C-alpha cells in the first residue's frame, strides 16, 4: 500500500513537472517587439503639387485623357503634398534608373533607421541573431541582408533571410518567419527590415491600370527589433498574440489582378486590374474566418451564431410566405471591437480603407490612423502598417493591455493579419509623427491638385494638347 502511495505521488510529481515544463517552454516561444524605427526621408524628396506636375509633364506618352484620369486619381487618392519619392524621380531621371539609384535608395534607409534603432535600444549589431529583410521589387547580389551584415559587421552565425516579390503584405510574412524561429530557439534577438524600392519601378507609359501605381506608392520603411528573451520582457512594447496568413494564388483571377509586367510599348510597371477589389474582398473574408476564433471572446462568437441562425430562419420563412417579393435583412457582422481596441489597416488607398471600415463596422476614430498615414506618407507598401502604428503611439492612444489588429494585403493575392497586445503605456519616445502630430487630423484632407490642375477638365479638344511650359521645365 505504501508502495502504491509512493508510486502515485511520484506520478503526480512527474505530471506536474511535465505541465510546468510545457508552460515554461511556451514562455520562451513568445514574440515581443522591443522597439521600432520609422523612416523619414529628407525634405528635398517631398512630392509637392508643382513637382508632381513637372514629373507628369515629362512623360511624353500621356495625352489629355490620361491627364484627366491622373487628376481624378490623385484628387481622390487621399494622399497629401508631403509624401516622398526616390532621388532619381525628383532629379528627373526616372526613365533611366541605374543600379546605384536602387542601392542608394535602400542604403539611405538602412543606415539611417537601423543605426537610430540600435542606438536607442542599446542593442549592438553583434547581439542580432536573426535578420529578415523584405523589399519586394528589388533584388541585388550580394543580397540586401548581406549589405546590412557587412555595414554593421554582424556575427558570422547570424541567420539571414532576404524576401522579394511578396508585395505590400511582406512585413507580416517576415514576422511569421521570425515567430517560427522563436518557437524552436530560445533567447534570440531578431531585426526585421521592411521597405520598397521605387527607383527602378517608376512607370513611364500610358496604360491607366499601371499609371495608378505612380499615384499611390511612396518612399518609406521601418525596422523592428524583436525578441523571445524572457529577461527582456519588461522592456517590450508589444507581444504577438496570433498571426493568420491567407493566400489565394491558386485562384487565377486573384493571382493575376496585381503584378509587375511590361505594357505594349515595353515599359515596365505595376499592373492593378479592375477585379482587384473583388479578389481582396474574398481574401479578406477568408482571413477573418480564420482570425475570428483567435481574436474574439466566446460570447461574441455565440451571439453571431445565434443572430445568423435567426436571420437564416426568418429569410426562409419570408420566402415561403411571399409570392416572389424580395426581402431585405439587416446586417449582423461580427463585432471585432469586443476583442480589439485599435485597428492598423493597410494604406493601399482611400477605397481600401473605406472598404475595410465598412466590412468591420468601424467608426472614423478607428479609421483615422490609416487615413492620416495615407495622407502624410502615402502607400509605403509593406511598411505602411507601422506608420499607422506610429500615429497611434504619437497620439498616445496605446495603453497597457490594449489589443491592436493589423490587416494587410499583397500581390499573389494575399491577406495577412496579426494581433498585438500592448505591454505598457506608449507615447513617450519620439517618432516620425512627433513633430507634426498636433496638426493631425486636419480640418480637411483635400489636396491642392484640383485647384492647380482643375482647368484640364475644361479642355475638350485633345488635338495637339500639351501642358503649359511651367510644368515641363
């Protein structure tokens, strides 16, 4: 009897040990953001109204109809006058970009933002265990990761990953790589570098589906320092709760709606098809279906199931009792605000922000960070989410325990999302928003393009039409 008692006691202790070990192991698999640094190019690279007119005027393939299309696109884009472009575009060399233009664009960002981040965090380059870089539309040899490793003299055993072609959703893909590494290796520090190269990708043709990219994409970038070290938890700004990736590349219409190609004249550009919103909606719905159980409380999921069931039953009974008339039912979406306090939305354009806001039943307060980011910095591709986050921090909205949902879209077609938990009250240190945050939101997001170029809409005869010499110099 005593032997059995000892045996049961030993088994109980062993079971407790296994449970403790499992729990302890999971603590070492968490992903924390220690700090992040947004990139602000120099002021001489700003795209003001007059400069935009000159850049458009340099494209000799554009006619009156294209000018009217561009005017409408820019005015309705939600983008302001203080976004940034690559140096070769500012200097009038967009038609003949060189390799040096592309490399210089990236190195200016790397050397500025990485240095500032490491200095502020107190982390030395030799402490970095994992380096992930995503720049979708530029690949070079040696790789961009190798250039960073060489410049900062990082360790020989660093794990480096260089991602290209992943589109505007690439930063969350890079984050997923780091998360999976953290699950298998303890006490690591990772550096995530996300940007886009516009120097070699400025479109110089007249295809409207490709001109649109010039109106939306702007220069930007972000570097993020992450860790799974338990000893650094107290310094963390955010903790990753979950990450969901959806890829519709197997669907032909989704695959082909957003890609890099040449037009009929051989001009390289980024093509945005008319069915892009439809493909994005399908990917978004599928992503939300997988994300909802991970983000929302059980009571909200039960409420939605009950409301949906009642709605279906009422529609069925209405169809049986009516003689062919159509019945309108009220919308009953999931209320994501029951599980999320803040929303970081991809700044793909005004229509993208409006569409997500309508789908999630968000108010203007929720959409404000994305709208202001689009207005101030434009669509900076994969780094745009982090400018939205920076706006929230500068506005001191982020409090300890708050949850932040990031949603991004990318070519392929992809929709990726993740949920962060705020680890402490934020807003003390400065970022690229700090110097102008008191001016946002402005009374109006209207830009002066219509005031300057609105006369184009009054021109009816396209014969021998050209812009005034003011915009051709």
